[in-house]
C-alpha cells in the first residue's frame, strides 16, 4: 500500500458504486481528490447513476453485473470513455485489476464473494462492506488472506473493534461487544411484529442503508451476520462475542479485556467514517462533516435484546457454531425470505420462520471451494422458496 503522503493518489475500485455504501464512498473520494483516484466502478443494473458517476470520476473501467443488460450497458456508457465489462464475472476482473491498489467491495449478497477472493488472491487491500463474503465463505476468505492480501472491515461495528484493538495484544481480549440499534421495532413484542409492514421495516431510526440490509437490521439478522463476521475477523469463539442494544448508534462496538477494562469506539452514525478509515489507514483524514458534540447529544443508553421477538439473532449464532456450510445456508435462506417480504409475499415474522425451516433441513458439511459453496447456496434457496410458497 502506497503512503498517501508520498504524493501519489491511492487507486480505488468501488464495486457496487450505485448502492448506499458505494455512493457514500464516492463522497469520501470527492472530499480527498488529492489522495484518492477512482479506477473502476461497478453496478448491477442502475446504468443511469453509473453513467453519472463515471462522467464525474472518469474511471478507466466500468462493470455491469446484470448480463441481460450487457448490450444496453455498452450503449448507455459509451460516452464515459471507460472500458465496459458485463456479467457476474466482471466483479472478479475488476477486483484483480493491476492498477487498483484498494478494492472496496460494497456489493450486496453472496455474489460479492468471488470479488473478495479475487482481490485477496491479487494481494490487494480489500475494504470489505460485503458481509456475505465472510458469512457464506469465511473459511475460503481466511485461506485467501494467507496469500498476502489485506482485509479492512467497513461495517461500522467491525471497524470499531479493529480500531479498539490497534496496538493491543489479541491474547488480552476477553470478548467483543457489538452494539445494535435495535432497528425500527426495538421494544416491540413478537405479537406486535406480526402486524408490521414493509414501509415500517424500512424506516430505520439512525442509519441510511439499502432496502435489504435495512430489513436485516429490523429482524436483527444483520447483527447475527455481524457476529459471524466478527468470529472470522477477530478469531474469537462465539461464546465471547456479545451483542447489546444501543438505540443511539453512537458507540459502534466495544472490546472487553481480561483485566476488566473496556475500550469503545464512538462517533456519529455515519458510514462515511468507517469507509474513510478503510481507505486512509494507517492515517486518519479530516472529514467534511461536523464532529461529535457530546454536550448536545444527551445520554447514551444500553439494554437487552428480546431474542424471543427477534429469533434471527440466535439463528445466526446457531449456524455460526454449527460451522461449515450452515452460515451459507442461513444467508441464502435469508436473502430469499427478505426478498419475499419486500414483495409482499410473506409477513415480517415469517422471515425467521423461512430461515429456521431451511436450516433445520440442512446437515452442515465442510466447504472445499467456491463450487461446493454455490451448490449449497442453490439448494438452500430452493428450499427457502418452497417454504415461501407455503405461506
């Protein structure tokens, strides 16, 4: 990784640039044009926004993962001057570009795993916002890291843990404490949750995110996926990864050391903070937004999570402890169930029921490679679709 103080800009590929994380990453780039250069952008099918971004940042490469839009993409993006790649395989190509020093993987879903593996195999710094990479393919990612790549977490919780552990001996860590806002339904009972609709689930009180991750936050599945991520990122058993409710989303996570001391990382609920840190590390660059004003903030509160009302959290713990293919099945079933909920095919509480039903019919097995993982995911999606059809 080149030092930005040397006068050379860090060359960045942003995968999933039209999504929430990708758009905010480009805001960080615009704040630091003398330090960062965009060499590649990708989107699934939002050609209009991708074209706007390309004309503004002038990357050399563009990717469109929707293979059905390949011809339309080349026509729509012709005036950008960039070389256009199309199809799911374009993520792998963009992640391993020779000119890209940093790859920010902000793709949604397990489709982002191939890009994660490609970036690490190519020795890149991977700024990882695609949580499914570690959830579905954690063992594969850990093996790829042995090749010399570098992984920096972009999730605010894992970025917080990483920052709290800088300079510390990992053997001194007793546990990790991930904070959860609780989403829009914190404090509601299981019975009350049966009546909530899509728009309510998408009304997150503190974070600005995409639709799928916002629903995951509402069910607490997002926190469950983060528990699995933390297990792989920091090498702790699940029994030493705690979750606590913190509605203000100011304390992003904490680390408890064996002498009883606790370190916390605090900041505004703004994803540009961890994004910037992943791009600037080991430096810290000045932001263009207001600093945290604790005098005006008032109190910070913490509480228990109702795991009966929000069973997805425990389902994630169970899948993580089972290991092997179980987390991939959890993730694939959840993707199907959330999509069904957003389309109005099932109710909010049925998301957990679909995931639990899919997991209960699966026997965990070790994963030798990406092909085996894809087979497991397809089987899980098929089973989840069957369960969705039964509602």
